[in-house]
């Protein structure tokens, strides 16, 4: 099976005539439609908000599109908070979910009046000292153990460094209530890239039960249940996109059965669907520049793991299309690789593809989340540009490619590299 790119060969030739490869290309129309689908799926919950995970694609042009569609942001660092602030996000539009958090980051989050999501019970005193306790706060839950909800296996959360135990959640709420906190949110991320429609409703049921217990036993005012992320995308061509409308309806049924029945129908829901929102709507465009025949057949690209780390660090599958050869027979087997001095710098291993010639444009799918953002500068490689394909077929650069001057910029405090700065 093959995936169909969102950009045609003719359009790609037009783009590459102006902007050299490699670059990440994003589909504005797809991003906007997905945002609208998510809001449609949860339209039954008054106050619902998607908090886009900035770490997935921290480009201000993408974040501005999502802001126009009504989304908030999920931030995890000082830099992400500053990015959100620059784009006009504030208050309840910002979730700040971090761990092992430095003092200045809590202080900045408090300055923005962001919803702070505490990862550990010891952070109560730390936050009180650095920024002060807010009137409303969120707590991150880790149920631990081998978790099975109904027929849904959720893995072993006790292997995760994130979140508090159930006992700690209750202790934290009691302590915070005594110290003047009036409203509480709950948050949990128990899976990553769940490819079916069952995970999110199961996660919701778990959090709803905890919310009801906290409300009934402690009198806690639960203003929010944040379902976090975890809904996946179909990286493999035979997979299907999770049905967000069906997921939203299943959660609605559970919400009415549990939360509404407990008199908690005013609790708002939040999501943090970074991968789901933008993942399928980005691709890495590269050019084949070398062929190598030794024990295997290799195709060398002008991109490398600096541009897309996921295959190297997770052995993750990303589908590859040779632009203009979509209908040709996949009768060649290649390792598609980059130029790093590391043997794991491979976008595909033993991948059946059409014959690839030097100069062919290669489309690596599903890089719209955790693609560019995970890049680094190993071997002195420079990060690529990012481009945006607009609904009318026009396109624009939304981040320029790095230059050697950018790479050397952190030595601007001295003259050791005065010849290149």
C-alpha cells in the first residue's frame, strides 16, 4: 500500500525551484480541518479546549493558525512559555506541564497566569516559594502498575517518571485546599500514539472516576479534566486515522454516565493532541544525491537524522514516496540514509521503492509533529527550513534554514571564531 502525499509532484517542483531541499513542508488546510474536527467532536462540552503541545511543532506560524482555530497551548519550558506569550496566549489558554521544573519557569508561568500542572507532590512547596500558589491548579496522575481498563491494556505506568500516585493526589488536594487553592484539574498521559479508538475513552473513564472520588470525599471543585495526548496517527500505510468524532461521542457517553450523574456536568475537558493535530500534515522533502552499492543498496539523501530523528532513536516507520514515481513498481529494495557519522542515520531499512535516481525528490511522510522540533546539530549539521503550503496553492517560508553563523552564534562572547562570525 502507498500513502498519497498532500503535495503534487508539479507543486513540489515549483517549491523546490525557489527553496532548496531539505525542508519540512506543512499543509495549512489539513491542520485547520483537523482542529475543526477536534472541536466538533467535543462541541457537547461547554468550555472544551485543545491545548496544542508546543513541543510537537514549535513554529509560531503554525501556532498562530491553531490559535485562530480556537486552540490553546501546552508548554513545558520557559522558551515555550515565551513563544506562547509572544503570540498572545495567556491565562487559561496556556497549560504548563513540566517536570523537574526550574524556579524561573514556575515564576514565568505564574506571571502569565497559566494553568500549572504539577508533576510531583513536592512541587507544592517549591511553587509556593517560586511564584506562589494560584487559585486553580492541575495535578498529573500516574495510576501505576499494569493497567487494564475494561479490555484496554494501557501498559505499565509505574515505569513512567511522570505524575503522582493516587494517594499523593489525595494528599496534594488536601494540602492545597488548606493553603487556599480552590479549584482543581486532573491530567494523565498513559499511552503514546494509540492507533485505535479505545484509548482516549478509557483514559477519560479513569480520570472521571478519580475526579468523582476527590469531589465526593474531599469536596474538591474539579474545574477541568485534561485528557492530555496519546491519540496517534497512521504512520503505516495500512493503518487508519483514529475517528475523533467516534472518540468524542464515546467520551460524551462516559461523561454523562459518570460526571453528570455525580453533579459535575460543568467540568470542562481539555486535550493535548499534538501528534494528532499536525503529524499527518507535515512532510520532510529531500533530494537523492548519492547511490551506494556494497552489501546492500543505499540511497543517500541531503537530509539526515538532524532533520528527522524518530527513525534513528525509535526505529520508527515513516512512509516514503518518490515524487513523480507514485505509480511505478516498487521493485527495488533500499536503505534510505543520511550523512551523519552514525550507522542509525537511516530513514528506512530494506524498503521496497521504485528505482531512485540522483536528483529525485523524496517525500518522507508524517513529520508534522516531533519532526523538525527534535532536530539537533550533531556533526555540525544545520537545521532545515520550514515551509507552509496554503489552501490556495501558494506557499511561504515560515522558518529559514540555519547557517554556519547560527551554529557559531553562541561564541559571540569572545573572538575565538572572529573569522566566521
